[in-house]
């Protein structure tokens, strides 16, 4: 601890603190631009120059380490003169275009110019003009305004993990620019807009639409991945204009992913379903809520009466709120069916009876920043939960090692120590071999059920060594593992490895409320059908809630077939869709997260309630109210809730969630013999802007390079064996489904693997994400 | 054109002989005997450093920091890699001495670096050579090959347990890469921009490892000190200003070139060596230590001796020893405009005051030179300069301001005349 005096105020700070840290601690504001608490110190803007006793020159507070007994003056004549001098330099080439600048009103330069700038300029030469850059569909540039603080550059390099911007040229000719003819494609790129202290980088979708002071700021929670990033939603005239991060160190720090930030465009889109609708003779008609609810009740009652309630199945999206999910399952169960599931993309439910609790992240989100070693199983983490990947990257920068088992090397911007590039069909036996290698290394006996013969190679040993190298170890099962037909096996082996190594098993929630949905009972009970069974054994009626099975289920071909032949399909959705118009009989307009009170339970078990930020659009209504009224129409007792809070109180006890989370499996599951598979299987990743109904309708996100391109990707070896060349049209067959795609050859894909993305209309005619597939040249 | 008086580096070098740079020629002059002496006697590292300290060798790159003291900062017990780096990125306008060292006597530098490596327990060194002198870079590479073939570089030097290898790297023409931390960044393959200090290179240098950086001339002086002793080196100069020093004289003299003379030699003597003023013109002003050093009027210079302390006392600096001589035909506004343009072009652009200020200074001076000056422009120059100097990561902003301050101080009337009459006081001619 060090003693320091700032402006006469005595305080004690940690050894290693900078003067800026000390000033923050003392509540003293030192003007700055390039300094940012989450980025490395650049000390280039020179705005934070302060007077330090015994130093001949003013020193930058951001970069000057505190020494014991240091005396700092932040407002002395020397300091003020230096700060004003820097401000003058910053302004001489800065355009005076505040009236047309989007940053106006939230501009650090504008704010500080009031305090430190002159009322007129001594600079009367021509001002610099810098050409704008095309950084892609999300970030708009006005590079003449740039003050070269390099926050955006450092963010890319240090937080996003990829340097997509740099400062080229020298002196006055310095420019922030991307690599030639490249754009900024990071899934975290929007944070650069927040970081930019001037109007050089602004939001492209938001551009010129409103002034910050016209917008109200309302708190919310991201409806996308399981992190539950905290949001500030900015609204005006009952419309969402912009989304910004709401700082929460334990969850999203001060960042949000691009889909949290830019998905709001969908909330205002033409695709919103705003009227209840009924299909009559193939024609859709707008009707009143009374009519539609009576129609639904009548239809469901009819089917129960004639065929039994077990002919009704309900599928609800884990992006729905806790309250919606609770009422959904409560209503269906009260109506008599247990065919209820929220695990919409999952395919393997064989461990359902063996779970010891609700699958979850395994530890807190923040703990990922300090892990020492990690094994990723079937995970493209940075596209699944971008900010969790950012924490892993932070850990790697501080010495952690990561190994991976994957079917597609997706360039995580982490240097792997041990990478098994294997087809999805070989995930389980590869992980089993790693378990054997771990047992050998640890000198411990294998658990009996895993003592099957398996070939352990040097690669498996390397992966095991990486995992065992650290004290805080994590085995993370990503999307490709969770949706995998052998998920239960993978989870069982991961648990066995954890048993031997002391690792934590992590099953991160891929949707905002996956944990919450399970916690409030949106999983089948009492022999009810799960998300796959309810389509494999077609039902007479389906209630689809916030879910688009043609894009959101493991086997879209099977789902669409079952829906098309059902007697009644009830769709509760915030959006219209061409597919639903085909298979649905009735559509109920419910509100997205922005127009309802609700809550999400994130992947670490934290319940985060939120309120609606705007009023429902059109006749759309908060879904918890719709379900409550539908229950009344069906004359079901116990639905007399008057608020979302009442529903929540009935649905779950926030205090007890953590004790219900557990990734272990009990005795109800046994691993059967595993052997290497050399037939060809599909590898379907769900690209992050294809993962839920909201992102799929956000135009700016849909213009990015992360959107699914419906092509079939194979590695050069497979292409050669099949005599296929790049660019050829190939026919892909899965069970009864067939689609044709252009062939792309890429050595980043494992052998015997055809990578075709999911979540895209062009692939919705195909079957299971990781099922067998055959390829033929057209 | 290179002209040498005798000195510690060019003693016995016949620059007219096209093979004077070779290993054989160097050894014939007694080259590498200093290294052999150290290795055979297994001289303790501390003794080598003490000898350098005793010699009062001061950094020849411009700052004049005591070399022995710098070497003693190297954490010798640090486990893992450590580096020595030679700064041959000689970009300071007026300076051309390191080029000649590497061209005529590269092995003196190589031997000096090997001795430095020996003294500091370093296994790897780099010589960062100015990008514009490619033929010198190639010669240096050839000299390295010679040294390697002779067992003077590489594993187990001269059969001892001491191993050291040295590599040459050439820059791409940025002045800022002569700043030692920018040089390190550039050497690492990054954009050459100075680093904020602390940490200093001695603890966090190349690739984040302890690193000692010296100028070419400093390293090349080392073999003499070890061979002939610190006292002999010290005697060659004057107290606290040990040794001889290379001066690069340019401008209006009859024989511009490099002169290796004892520190403390009167400027008048140096000027005489350089053949005196060209065409018998009157001496107007001298920049005594490279373009960043404050200019001094001719009459002041004529009373000075060429050493760190004397020049510093007169309000300038010995710097790199680049002596730029100007005669009575030079318009000081025009001369300053040229210098200001240089700093404006060479600022790295990292720090606000330098990025914006160097251009501002240049534009105001440019406007005065072109008859558009305003009465308060000199005050503006002073004010802008004060806002720049001492406010940035490296000293480039200061280097840009020094000439402005000194020109407008010593030749204020010329600037005022220019502003008032919109033309030069003198009938300006460069040559």
C-alpha cells in the first residue's frame, strides 16, 4: 500500500496503482481520452497531464505509477495549462460539425472542450480531412473527427482478440483504418462505437435517427445468449432506437455483443406480428383476441376430447421469459399433456432421468477470466457466447492453456495446445480417449463403465496434458456437443474426466433462459414427449411458443413434416413467417422482451427481472397475459395472476436456483461401447445471427459476414475421395430430405464431415444437425 | 567524402584502401585483441563495466548518457533472454558518422558489441541500421559473416564458454525509429512508435526482455578502451568527456566530412580542419549537435570547445556531433522552415501535442517565409512550442521545438523583418 496526496487529499492506494487509479479512488476527475479502465495504457492523448511534486514536467496520470509519498495536483496552474494546451491541439484539426455529428451530446471531446477549450481558435490554417472507411454494416465512420486515441485499435487487439483496425501512416497523416479492403467483422465490434470518445465511429443503424438527449434510458436484459448481458435500451416515442451496455462487472463487464446491441432493429421491423390471425380455407384473417382465444380453446378441447390430451405437444423457446415459460407449461400440464419441452435444438435426451440438477455454466461467469486450463468440446465459443469467449481469451493472455475437440477449426483467436479436428461422429470416442489419457497421467484407475478399449494417441495425451496443466480446469461442452446425438455420452465422459482431474464441467446455456426454462418445468415429465419425440411421433396439435421449428429444431425436416400434417398448430410469436403461414392454423401476436415485464435466469443461475421498455405494438400482448387469459377461457384453475411479479413468485425461488444447478449424471445413464466412425456426417453450426427469431430479422446483423451462407464445406481429402471440386453443385441427402448446395473446400473442416449451417431457410429442408449425410454431384 | 583525424575508432584506418573494412585489415590494426584479452584472462564482467565507467565514455547517439552506467543497469542475473541492440538508425539531419564507422571499420562495432555482450551476459544482439544506407547494411552483413567464419561470433567464441550472435536489421526510413523504444518496436516487427517509459528498456526492452541500447559510435569506442585502457581513452578527451568524438561537419565549409577529434577541441580548430568557410564567407550560425540541437550564433561558437559540457553551458547540446555550419547568406526563416517541415513529416503521430503541434509550427513558419506572417506569429510559435515541449512520450516534440526557440531567440530581428517586410533580410542562397 502506498500513501499519496491528491489535491491535498490523503489516501492509501494499492501498490502498482497509477495516479489515474488513485484519482478515481479519491473521486477526483482527471480529463482523459485514450485511457480506458479495460484497455492497455497508451498514454497518447496527453489530456491527463497532472502536476507531480518534484517532477520537472507534467506527467500523464494514466501511465504514471504512484510512488510512496507522491503529491499530485490535478488542477494546479501547471496541470491546467498542460491540459488546455492538449485540448487546443485536439481541436485544431477537429471539424466543427457538432450540429450534424451523431456523437453530439455524448461526446467526450465536446464535454471536455467546455471545460478546457478556448472560446475561439488560434489555428487559422486549413483543417485536415481524412477519408472515411467502410467498416461493414454496423460501424459508420467520420474519420476526420478521429483524435487518434487508439481505443478502437486496442479493443480489437486486446478484448475482441483480433486486430482489425490499426493506425497507419505517421504524424498528421496518421489514420485509423482496417486492413486493405477488409471490414471489422468481430462479433464484439459495436463496443468500438461506445469506446470512441468522438464521432469518428458511430452506429450505422442508429445514424441520424435521434439525439441522445431525446432518448429515455431503460434497463433491460439481453434475450440472446445465456450470459444475460445487462442492457440500456434507449427509447423515444414508444420505439426502441438504440441499445447500449449497462455495466455489470460480474456478467458483461462494460461490453455487449453485437447481437445484443443491434438486434433491436427486428423489434421495429415490418415482420412483427401485430394482430391475432386465423387461417380459414387457406386464407389468413385478422381477428380479435376474444375470437382467437376462443378458437384456440375450442380446437384444443376438441382434440383432447376426441384423441386425448397426449395428442397435444407444446414447444417453447428458451429465449422466452421465465414467466411465459412457467405459465406455458402450467397451462399445458393442467390441460393434461406432458409433451412439453424448451430444449428445442437438443437431440439426445437419454440422460433425462439421470440429471442431478439443471445443466449450467458450472461456475460463475467471472471465474472464466481466471481459469488456468480448459478443454472445449464441440464449441465455437466466441460465436456461441461472445463475451464468455472474451473472458477465456483474457485468461489465456494471463497464462491459461486451452485444448479443443471440434469438427471445424473456427479460429477462436486462441492458440490451442492440443486440437483434435474430428468429425462430430467421433467426438465421443475422442473424448473417451482423452479420459483414458487423463487417467494415465493422473495415475488413477478408470471408472468401470468407461474401461472400454480405446486407442490413445499422442494428441489425446497432449489434450489431457493441457487440461491437467492448470489448477482451475474447465471442460466446456459447446453447442455442437449440446445438440449432439451423443450429448449424454459426452456429458458422462466429461464428468468422468472431471472426477479424475478436479475439473469443472461447464454446459453453458446457449439461450437467454435455458436454465430458467428448466427450472420452471419446461421439460417433459411422466413419459411426456421431448422436443424430438413430439415430431418423430406426430401429434394432432402443437402449440409453438416463440419458436420457428423450421429453423430452430434439431431436425427441421421432421418437424415441418409433423406440423404440416397436424390438425391444429397454434403459433404464439412476435413475428410473422412464411413457414408458419403454411403450417399454422392460428397466430397469436405476443410481445418480444422489450414490450413485457419478465425475467431470465442466466447460465450461472442469476435471476434478472426486467420491465418492458416500450408499449406493445399493435394488438400484440405480453405473453404471460395471453396465457393467463387462455387458461381462463379453458376454465383452468390457479391462473389468477395480476402481474408478472406474481407469476415469477409462483414460478421459482431465486434464492434456491443455485442449489438446483448441477452438471453431474446419476446412475440412470450408462455409456455403451464407442468406436471410431468413418462414415460421413453433417456438421451444423448455428451461426450467431441465425440463432433466434429476433436476430434473424435484424437487417444490419443480417448484412454481416457472420450470417449463414448455405454452402456445403468439406475438407480437401474428402473432396478428393469423392471426386468433387470447389464450386461444384452437390446434392445433400439426409434421411428423406434432399437439398443441393455449392461445394466449398476448406482444410479447417474435419475429415468425413460436411459442414452445412443451420438456422437458414435454405437448410431447413434437411434433417439432423449431426446425422449421417450423403453427398452426390449433381 | 570522409576525412579523419586520428582517434579511437579510426586510428590506423586508411579510408582510401578499399579493403580497410575487412576482418584481415582490422586484425592487422590490432583488432579483436581486446576481445581475446578478455576471454583469455577470463576477466570478470564487473571489471569490464568498471573500465567503461572509468573511461567516461558518454553515449554518442545524442543524449550523452554515461555508457558504463547504462551497462550496469542490465540485470545480469535475470534468467532468460537479454539483448543488446545497436542503434545505427542515424536519421538526425546533419549526422553521417555511424554510416562511415560501418562502412570503413565495421569490425570495431562488432568487437565492441561482443565485448558488451560479454560484460552483460547477453547471448544475442541486433544492429538496427538506417534504411536509406542499404550498401552499408550489406557491408555490415558481410563483416558479420567474416566474424562468424572466424569464430568471433556464434557458439563458444574463440573456444571459450561465451556464446553470442549478432544480427543486422535495416529500417525503412522513419526518423522516429532512432528513438530507442520505437526502434525496439520496429525491430519486433511492429509500427515504430516510442513506448511510454517507465518501464525502461533495461527492464522491459526487446520482446519485453532486459535490453541495453547503445549508439554505433559508443560500441565502436569500446575495443580501444579495453585494449588501451580507460585512462588512455579519458586522456584523449577531457575530464567527464572522455575520448575522441566523431563530428560530421556539413554546410558552408570547404571540406565537409567526418572528423574524429578529442573532445574539448576548440570549434575554431574543427572549422579550420574542415578547410574553413567556403568562399571566405562570414560564419553566421552553427547547429552544433544535429538538427534537434539549439542553433548558436557564429561568434558564440568560435569561443567554444567541442565537448558535452561546454556546448551545454552555451545553451545547446553536443548531441550526435553533427555540426551544421551556415554562412551569412542563409535566411534563418527559410532554414527553420526546412527543419520544421522535417519534424512535421517525421512525428510518429502518437501523442497529440506532437502530431498536431509539429504541423502547426511548420505552417506558421511557412506563412512567415512566404510573406504572410502576422505580428503575433512569433508569440504564437513560442506558445505552441511551450505547449508541446515536455508533454509527449518521447523527445521528438522537444526536438522540434528547440530549433524554433533558438532560431527565434538568436535571430529574432530576422523573423520580425520577415513579418514586417514580407521578404528575407538577407539575399538567401543555400549554396
